[in-house]
């Protein structure tokens, strides 16, 4: 989605997430400026339980002249907006943004895609900040930044704060913006050194000396005094710098509502912060974020309905233990395969499609595509092969595995009749490619055998083709191990296993 695709709407409301941070303010300001320059009736707003009171944000709003408004919207009587609503640095319907009613909704974000069916959206989850995405969208429209002289400083500060002072930058587009943008160094220095007040420093210090630490799972839990939700993030960022702490949750109970605000962090590949916060808020709240950083809110009413006799601190500790106890881990590159409890199966000789992305994309290009697990991000290498199923879903594999287990043809592949397209997105430039016209047929070899066993517990599998990220197998799914190389492990969904595999009789 381009910004110019939204110019038919009027009026337009740009919404930052609740408890705004510099990235959402900068992103919202950038989108606001674009439509303002076109003469649109446009507003920049945020909502939530409380108004901004953090020192650096107030300074940012004042010095960069960001016209953001606070809108109170009760859950039982949400505000109705005319025209188009654009949520920035968040996704409509998620727990970190108040749900306002609007005629049409668009999403601009850089977190994991939680709204796969929304048509008006641009989500670039490989970027370090939403500000980078907005900068790219503005550049694509040849936006005149000189007409809004404070905007570039705003976008720079958004990237700076969301990438831990640039230390977490990896995407070339983030680097491009950082190097090309013009910003006011004096203002950045002022904002950077105004993160917390003396009172918040006291709250953070008291919180840190009351840390609860679990040695078995190397996690920490802190309950802080009431404070600006952004301070929770500062506490959790600092806590994660402790050598013994590999993941943590910092929380407090909000004044007035009693709702519980969480900040979650992880620095190990076996725990993603966005998955952990979903587990902590399951059925009683909501949350989301990145692999390393996430946040969420628990409803006091729902908490008391589900856990009427449990204190919030005990809940956090017990729930963290339950999370770590809920799954097994298999790292295919490090663990020798265990064939106990497996049986041998053969894949049905059904036609699949295949694509080798390096045939039409440069090496190291970041891409994303739809799998049975949702949206998956990969980097193009000569060894990456994508297998297309007849239902339009994709799964990645290695070239070596592909050549060993499939008969390769040059015949065109046609999925089920109801599948009209199968899209691969270049997340560097947002260009999409329909893979169906490019796909060719491959058929499993007659001797392509696997060992498989049904999962009775959740499994986090780090496959050979992507040892840095895990695929989740749930109870009822199957763990497959290639018979010719049992270290080549993969998850097979229960519904697919029954259709695509047949037991081999001894």
C-alpha cells in the first residue's frame, strides 16, 4: 500500500498507539504531514487510559511542533470517526491501541502481521522502526521534507529510540534513513537526556532491588510502582543487561482501572517476546511486539474472573514457569535425532510447485510469504527453495533436501481452482511477485521416506534451513525426520499429514 492510494479519503485520522513512544509519534507525524500537504482534513491522535507525561515525549511534541491530540474513548462507547482511520506503529484491533470506529481503516506498522485479511495495510516487520517505513513511503511520493522542517528530526529520533540507540539496526533501509536524513543534533541530545524524571528514577531503582529471579529458567519478574508505561520498558531493558537474566517481565497496576501493564524482553532465540506476552495475557488481555521486545495489558476485570484468589505478582511468576514448562526444544543443527516412537511414512506422489527465489532475486534480499504458521520472513540465498502446496501455502526447504526428495520437472504448476495468487513480498522495496506463473511441478520421489511421530506436547523446532528461528508444532501435529538424513527435521500439520503421507508397512 502506498500513501497515494489513500488520497481519495477525506477526512483522515492518524492514530498512534496508546501510551505513545517516539516511534509512533514520529510515524504518525510523518503520515499527518503528507496528507496536510495535500490539503486534506487530517488529525493526529492517540487514546488510552492516560495522557502523555513522559519528559522526552513532551519535549519532542513541543520542539518538533507535533499536533497530536488526546482522545478519550470508553470501551463501552467508542468514538466514531468519519472517513479513513490510519493506525501507525500498531495494528487496528490489537491490545496496544484503543479501537475507534471508522468508515475505513488502514494500517502502517513494522511489527509482526496480525491482520492478514486487511486490504489497506503496509507492514514491514523486518524494519527496526515504523519511522523508517514512513520515511520510505514519503520518499516514494517525492515528499518535500523542507515544507515541514522538524519532521526529519522526528523520524530520526523514532528510529534512534526503537533500535536501542541504533545498536539493533540490521535492515539496510534503516541504515539508509539514518545516514541520509537531516536532523537537529541539539534537539536529539536534549531528548536523549530527558528519558526519566527524578521520581521515575526512584521508582526504577526501588523496582530493580525487588527483582524476583528464577534460576532454573533464568527469567526475572519485577512489579513496579505506578509510572508511565514507557518507564516499564526502560526498567526491562536495563534488567535484561544482567548476565543471568535471559528473559523478563516488568509490570505494574495502573491507577484508576487497576489494569496490569506489562513490558516483556528476551535475548535468547528459544523465547520470543511477542509469543511470551501473548501467553501471559491469554484470555485476560492482549499484547504484541517484536522478537526481543513486547508489551501488553491485562484487564483487571478478566484477571479477577479467571484468577480470583491470585495476586498479580504470583500470577506472573507462575505463568512464566508454566510457559517454560509448556514446550520442548529441538535444534536440528545441534541435536542428534531420536527415532524412538517414530514410524516410517512415504509422501504421496502428489504434484507440488517449486520456486528458487535466487533465480529472480538478488542474494540477501529480505522476503516474506504465507505459510501454515502465518507470515514467514526469510533471506534469499542460493540454497533456499520454496515448495508451493495446492492450497496456496508455502514452506521453505534447502536445495539439497529438495533435490534429494523430489522429482523436478519444468511443467507449469497449477494450484486448486480457488487459489488465484500466491504472493512473495520483497520487504526491502515492498514489491510483490505472484509465484504461480513462475512455479514448476515437482513430485516426491518414490523412495522419499520419513520417520514421523505425533506430538503430544508443544515443540519449538529450529530446522536446518533456518537455525536462528523456531517453527512451532502443537499437540496433534507431527515431527517429520527425513529418512536419508534424520537431522533434517520439520513440522507437519495434522491436517496435511493425513492427506499427504502413507504409512510404510514393514
